[in-house]
């Protein structure tokens, strides 16, 4: 007889339901209090980055912080986005658009470049950019002159086009250096400037983070006459190039440039804050720039600081400054093309860039301390995607470039590759636990608005399925199923994570489903799973230690049908286990008056009901049980207690919700019951029971959100913030591929926001 004493089991109360935090059915009062205290992260419609993701500085100022996700700009706002450059701010209204996404243009204007842009209606610039938005051209095209062939800009929603033509007399060409006075260039770029003294975004939140850049780009037309570059960097004729640009600023003052001449004994002047550009070339006709990495000055006279330049291809004979990702194109030397650019840079790679910049700056006659070589000392002052033309003005030389850019996303990530669905929980903080592609168990921990998340490898595994986390018996705990089908537990005690084989210690049956958990009214842990025969087992702790039980054989009135899985939660003061049966029905075990009882819930849905997903239960705002699942056709359903009786609702029929995949899950946030699930196309969908009416939200429409390739999981964190974590699926143009990074949606300031983990 297995060791189970029903008399010793503590009855569960509604307090116990509120303690259950993996599936998250928060008490209404606790939810309201937590919502009042949640940190406010804000993101205006055209802002590049959110404010509030990182703590305020010493002056209590909030700065923007990565990620930067390109806004989707309505046509009605084109004139607030398409603009000429903004001069560095003076703290007054001359600079009203700090952190504002812009499509920049460099034009020839002899004074302050005050001429207004005008709609271009007489011809479609898309002939050269390859971007042909539907509708009236006057809504999507801007330039100084509405004449055929003149340079211009296009913008519609999340995509933009840039057409540069050196034969256009209105297009600005910068003056060159005295040694190259006839050379010039013009450019267009899309992105954001950031200016001190306002707080700036950190390039690397921690040394473990990687700077991640991705965007979709096309070069539709390059009408440049030649592409001859001389050894001194000058151009003999017209040429074009396209690149990503970052300007990094040293947060700490260092000697960036040789000091001015000084008399003997005169003190060395104070150091200055340093900055420099880093460019990643992805298109020119000259193949040497695919692999060439070097530091040089700007011969156009535009910038006074150095430029560290590299290309979008792994070099063969030298360490590279960036890592091109597998879903990225390689450096292009011919047009047209439309593809994806995606690369990462680690803090150690950026240090190599810093060393190259420091070497370039060094004054051989008077070596002073150079720029900081610590990657954590650098902020961001510019992020953009550039198209650029060069023209020596020699007849018949000319330069032309037409290109399009969309889906710009720039963020900081901790390197990982999730293999399944993540699970969020709270305990002594907020955390997300997941199985990595190497079958290790890893954990992200951190609060929204309190800095970057921290990643911890809890166990080398090897894990067979997906882990879950919860907080019970005064400790955060993670349980998972290993490759020997044993249930293993990892718990933290005295600041250290410890792992043990729970199944082996109890002589428990092999696990043929992933473990699920609940917490009783005494804050004691319980773990449930099914064995090979379909019996549901429980491993639980009480004052006497850990025990095991076969709930299927001990339940009444009769043994339930074999289970395919098991999920546990607490509602109406009782622990409940719902499971999909081998004949695609739904069974439930619930603890009532000292014994486990079971019944067939499928009958609620009517004759012939068939289930596709594993049912998932949660406690609603009144602490009452609800169960959600997908039927055999992908339709979403709910079973719930209403007015003292179980009822069934076809939520897809009621709301028009799209069909789903995987397992939907329910939780409570904002004093409302919510169901999140993955649509058949990978979108993350949410149904909210608001004042008795179900509302449908497409959360994948959130700026920066990728589609999901595993079940999304919602929870309310330690500060009362509603969060949904999921594994991403990149679906950008034709470059579709699994992202396998963890992503998070969180609710703040009246909107859903997104960040990469």
C-alpha cells in the first residue's frame, strides 16, 4: 500500500488557491493592490525605445533602453516622421522629438535646411526603391521636388523606401576634405538619434548580453556608374553602399583626442566624453568590404570621430567583430535583392572594436589614457539603417541607389535556445524557467523596470520535457522529467540551488508526462504526473516529509479512464487535477472531504465531444474553477462553475476566436479571467472575460512581438505585472525560421509591450 494518509492531509481553503502561483489565480484584492504598485513602462507611438525598463539614474531621470522595435507609422503621420536631420538639442523646443523614429534625408540647402518637403505625386518612386504601397502616392511619398528622377522618400506603416540620385540638383552632397574637395556624398537613413545630457540607453546591460540587430532590406536599383576606390579612400566615380550604423558614446570621460598644444608646465586639459561610429556593411559592389574590418576617418567631412567598419560575412583569417546569424543574408555585391540582415555582437567582440578604435586614436608623440576598453561604459546615441551614394562630380560619373527597409529590431539578449514552452512563476521574485536546446534547465529572473534579466543554468539535465517552477515550503522549486522518466527537483536553500532525484528517493513510478504542481493551504508542495498505464500519481510533502500516492487507484467512485497527461490547480478550496483521457475526453480528480473523487467532464460539452489539447484549469476572480481546452477542430472551449453548476461555453463560436494549436491556458490579471493560446498561424491570442463579456485581443500585433512556436504562458509577477512568456518564431518575409529565443509580453501604462529575453 502506498504511503498516503488522507486524514493527515490539510483541507485547502481559498487562501490556498491564492497561494497557487504557477497557473496564477490571484485573489481579487491582492491583484488590485499589486496592479497599483506595478512599475510604469511607457512607449509613445513613434518612440524607438521604451522608458522605464531600466531604473532611473542618480538624478532620478528615466532614460530609454533597448529593445528598439520599429514603429508602424500610419500614413497620416508621415510628415512627423519623414524629416531632415535634427541638430543636437539645447534643451528647448528646438528638439521636440528625442527618441522619435525618423526617416532622415540629407538634402542640399544653403541655409538651415528649412525648405519644406512636399508630396511626390507625379511618379512612383517605387520604380527605384521596389516598395510600391497601394493608394494615393501623395500619402506615402515626400521630396523637395515633384519631378521624375528626383530623390525622394516613401513610408507606409512598417516599411519605407529611399531613392538617392546624385543627378538631382536638390540632393545634398557633403564637402570633402581639402585633399578631396570635389568628392561628396549624400545619404538617407532610418532610425533614432539620442542626445546627452538626457540619459542614454546602455549598449550592453551586462557583460553576458549580446547586441542583436535584425531588419529586412532590399536594394532594388543601383545606377551608379562605377565603384572604384583608391587606396587613400577617395572615389574616382559614382558608387553606392548600404549599411547599419551605431554611434557609441563613452559614458566615462577619457582622452579621446590628442590634447591641444600647451606651454611647458601648463596642465593637461580635462578629458572629454568620447564617441565613435560602428558600421556593418551589407551592400556595395566592392567585395573587399564583405570581410574587411578597420578603423578610419570620415572623408566626407560629416563626422569628426572615427568609424569602425566591418562587413556582413565571416572572415577566414581574422577574428570578427560581429557574428552573422544563420537566418541572415551574406554581404551582397549585386542588385536587386530583398533579404534579411541579422547579426549579433558580444561584449568581448565589442572590446576588440574598442581596442581597434583606441589604436587608431593613439598619438605616437604623446600617449595619454585612451578611450575606455570596458564595453559596459558605452551608451547609444544613434541607431539606423543607411543608404549612401558617393559622386566625384566627374562627367559622366553619377551615383544612384534605391532601397527599402522594414522590421528594424535592435535589442540586447542573453544567448540561449529554448527547446519547449517556458513557464513563469513567482516566489522570492519573478522568474521564467525553460528547457534549453542542450536539454539543460535554465532560468531567467528579474522584475520589469529593475534592470536586465539574469540567466542562471540550474541543471545540466538532461531533461526530457518541460520544467515548471513554483514556491512552496519557503523555497523556490523547479521540477522536471529527466531522460530516465524520473521526476527531479531543484530547490534553493541558503542562496544555493540543489538538485535531487525525487522519484528515486520515493520509489515512484516512471513519469510519462511532464510534472505539474500545486500548493496547499499549509504552503506545502505537490507534484502530479501520469505513468505508462495512464494512472495519475502524486508526490507531496507534509510535516513528515515527502510521500507518494497513486490517485487513480485511490479515487472514488471508480478508477478513471487512463490519462494522457495531468494538470493541477486549486479552486473552490480544493486541489483539482484535469486530464485528457485516451479516448480524447476530459477527466477530473478533485479532493473533497478527505478523499479524491473523479468524474467525466466531457459530458458537459455534449455527445461526441472530442478534445485535441490537454485541458488546463485555473481559478477565476471568485476563486471558482474554470477549465479551457481545444476541440478536435481547434475550437476553444471553457468549462466552469456558474451559479453552483458546471456549464460549457464554445468560446470560438461565441467570440469568433481563431482556431488554435497546442494547449490554451487561463490566468487572472487585472481582476479579469484571461485565456491565452497560440493560433494556427502562430499568433498569440487572448480572450478576456470583462464584466461578463468575452473580448478577443491579437497580442501578436504588439510592436516587436514575434509569432510563437510553442504554447504561451501567462502569469502575474511579484509586482503585479501581467506577463506572457513564449518561444519565438521568426516569420520575416521569406526568411522564416525558428527564433527559439524566449520573448515576453507585459502590460504597462495601459498597453501591452514586448521585450526579448
